[in-house]
């Protein structure tokens, strides 16, 4: 190659601009979620949510279509009320403490945390049809009852367009309406000792239906209508006598009258001497 050709190549190389490759953009660093710090004293539902027991293959699985998992909701729960914050911080760990605090229950997660062993029962599902200008409108009316079979029971009614969502809505409303049930040994036929009946006669009313609950001896069973039997079983009462008046075939009124009778029992003033004589206990029978 001649000297002229070499000079021409060098001039061409000088004219070429060196283009540097762009530096790779730094990946944004996502903030890590802080680990949940739980207190030493926890509500039983929170303990089960963060420490789930080992489930064997033979154990019955959770049914589909029954709503969100309450334990999963507890793990994501951010309380908004004073009672909810007290339960999450460990200041209140039992339902008895929550009732004595006097604070209203406005979050379903509070009940799931304090009473994780609640059972639910659908009392009735009614279809309501209404004729409008655009056509026939169909809605559903659902009554549900919840209880732990040991002194706590709740009842509520909900309305909605779909059956599954309305059932879940009724169950959540029943948890917010949960009450403690007074049990005792008020029958003259039974021997001395703690009983599984009620301490005295009480009457509940709903509409034209009146249900009177009376103490029964141990082993008598639930002598009451099928609708009232579901509520009393979830409340933890196994022996009772009853008398009813009015339109007892109306399922909703019969259930409400039985539930209102349990509410009226809590309103009755009882002295300490009578409480000991009737072996009364309110709420759970604590181990």
C-alpha cells in the first residue's frame, strides 16, 4: 500500500465518531415489606392464622364457594377501630375482655380473631320478585346464624342479587350481632350442679310470634321447633322446654323470637346469690 493510500485511510478513521453504548438503567429497588411483629399474647384466631396446623391428607378439605378464607383475611388485616387495634396488639385476647371493654364490634376480623371456631348455619333463603318498568327484578333474602356451641350466638338477615354473596353477607352480619348466652340449671327436676339449660323462663317476640323458653332437666333435649333448635344448638344449650304463640310457621319471625328471648335473658338482673344457686355461667365455659 502506498503512502497516499495510508494517509487517506487515517483521515477516514479520524472522521468516524466514536459512539459509546448507553449505560444500562438501574433497576428500581422495591421496598421490602416489614415483617409482622406479633405480641406474645395473641388472640386464638391470630395464632392459628400465622401458625396454621398441619393438615393431613385424610382431613376434610374446605368447600368451594364459601367465601374468602378467614385466616387469609386475618393475615392481611389492617384494623381501623380501637377494638381492632387492641386485638391486634394483644391487649384483648378473649371475647370476654372485648365485651367488658364496652367498645362496639364493627369489624368481622375481630370476631374471627377472638372466636375462630365459629360455625355458621343458613336458616332460610327466600326469593323476592318485584315488577318494574324494565321487567321483573329478582333478589334474595337470606337469614344466617353463627355460634361456637359454647355460649356465643349471632343472627342476621341480608339481601342481595346473588345467593352466594348474600349468604356471605348474612354470615358477616351475624358475626357482628353476636351475643353471650346465659346458661344455668333452673329446672326443679334436675339435681344440683351445673346444667346445660337456661336459669329461668324468658319470652321473646318478633312480629306476631312469641316464643317462651323454659328450663328443662338434663337429658330432656331441645323441645322446640326445628328453626329454634338450630339457634339453641349453636348457642350451646342442649336441654330446654318451649311454648309458642302466633304465626309460628313464619321461619324468620320464629328464629328472631328465639334469638330475642336470649337477648332478654341478658337484660334480667340477677343477684350473686341467685347466680350461685342456679349455677349460672355467661358466655364460654372456660377451661
